[in-house]
């Protein structure tokens, strides 16, 4: 399984989202797309790490 290297950042009015959200919203998930996602097992849940929301660094 290949891991993605996406970095997610918060958006702001000064840096708008550059994705085509209408196209994303219009996408209908097909049954074969579910095959890409492995089932979550009990062992996966035992090893899960629950993280709370992060606080952004406050720069002055």
C-alpha cells in the first residue's frame, strides 16, 4: 500500500481553496472505489492513536 505525501493546511480569506469543489461534490462514489480501502480490523483499533485538535503556533 502506497502512502500519500499530502500536506493539509488551514485555509484563510487571504489564501482561498484552489480545488474545484463543485466537481468534488458532484462525484458519486462507485462500488469499485470502496475496494481501494481496506477493512478496519480489531487489531487496527487496538493500535490506533487518538489525537485531539492541534493548536497552531502563535508567532508574533
